[in-house]
C-alpha cells in the first residue's frame, strides 16, 4: 500500500478534465453532423439596365453575365431570382424576394446579392437602400452572405455594414468609393470602333471583370482549382483600373468631370470591401460541398453543449479534488 502523490493526483484531474471536454464536444459535433443537409446556393440578381425578367437569358447584361459565370462553377439555374428594369425594381418587390430567401435558406447555404444600377437614381432615391436593406440582408440565417454592388457611389451602400462586421459573417464589395462614379459601356448603333485593350463587352466595368475572374484559372493563385473571393478581387482590380484609365484617355470631358467631382482620376476606382468571413471562401459548389461543414461556425446547440459540458466536467473535478483532500486529511491509504 502507498499514498498517491500530489503529482499523480494532478495528472488524474487533468486527464479527467480533458476526457470530459472531448466527450462533450464529440457528442455535440456528432449530433450536429447528423442534422446538416447539402449546401444550396441562391442568388438575387438586380439589374436596372435589362428591360425585364420575363426571359432572363434573352438579355446580355451584367446580371446575366454573372449568372452564367456562377452556373459555370456549379450553381443551378433554378437558384436565381431576378429583378430587372425600372418597373420591377421597387422596395416592395425587393423585400418580397429577400423574405422568400429568408424563409428558405439555412445556415449551410450560400446567398449572393448583386446590384447593377444607378447609385442615386435607383439605390438611394427609389429603394431607400441604406434605410432598410442591411437589416434585411443580415437577417438571412446563413454565415455565407455576399453583397456585390456595381453602381455610382457604390461604397456608400456598403459602408453601413462596417458596424456589423464583428458580429455577423458576410462579404460585401462596392465597385467604387462613395464619392466615385461607375462607368458602363452601352451598345449604340453606329457607334465608334472599340478602342480598348480588353475584348469588347457591355455593361458596368467592374461587374464585367468580376464575372470573368470567377472562371479564369489564372486567378487561382493558390492553385487549389477554385477561385476564391480574395483571388477574384486581386485578379480583376488591376484590369478594372486599366480600363478606367483608358476611358479617361478616350473621353477627356468625362475625365475632367470625374476629377472635378472626386479630386482625382489616378488609381481609379477605389473599391470598398468588408470581409468578415473567417477566410476567403470560394463560390465554387465543389469547394462548398467539400468544406462547408468545417467552415460553418458553431451552432447554438454546440455552443451550449460545450459550455454546459465544461461546467459538468468542472463539477466532477471539484468533487474528485474534495474527495482526495478529505482522504489525505484522514490519512487513508489508497490501494493500488
């Protein structure tokens, strides 16, 4: 017979604590994994420069270009909602679409909002965007919400989300700073020959290159076969800046107007980005299917399970410690 040493007691306590925590975490994690379902993707595409959404595939606009890129990386055609043209883009219609998403989406899904519109003529004046949209956006129950806006003064409609970046999970990008103007190429009969270094395209400049970057293997810097949002941004921005500088050369009157309004035309535009995600998540469905469970934040049941599991483990440890102290005081030997 011998008395257990203090060192042995400490080891037993630590072992019991670790075992209890692992047991609780394993059980809560197993419980969660049995209830998760496949990742689903949803996008609401709002484009003021397409006439209507009766036959979305009929038009060539920024929203359709983005839709085509998303479908190329695995998004399903049925997952898209549209608001096209002045008649469809109203507060009521936009709120109805968001409510549909709010009732459908769960925490494992991905939701993307895209706006190609006039900043003041549509987002500010018609939609009163900054008075209600961000609350609706954040209420959608997924950690993977994306907001892309290409419009004049787009940064003005992104910046209100700064107040929520520590408490919510989302990615938001505006194509230009709040004081800047976005430029679009609009097809015109009998117009001048294309005079820019990039292949001819129609629509707002940034949105076009966001779409093309998503499916460009050259943007995949880390060579994991998926273009994530950071890679999309890094790849597209130098091209966007190059085209804007070419526009200012080709259109000196426009360049003068922009410089008078903003104070500069160099290093233009200067996008606004707020990324509160834990990493630059890719929108490729193959990536999402493989990684969403490791990316998803702990659910409420898991958090409570770990908290109460830890309390329970602490209580057990307390009992053991008291028991050992009492035995020591009574000098009761422990048989091994």
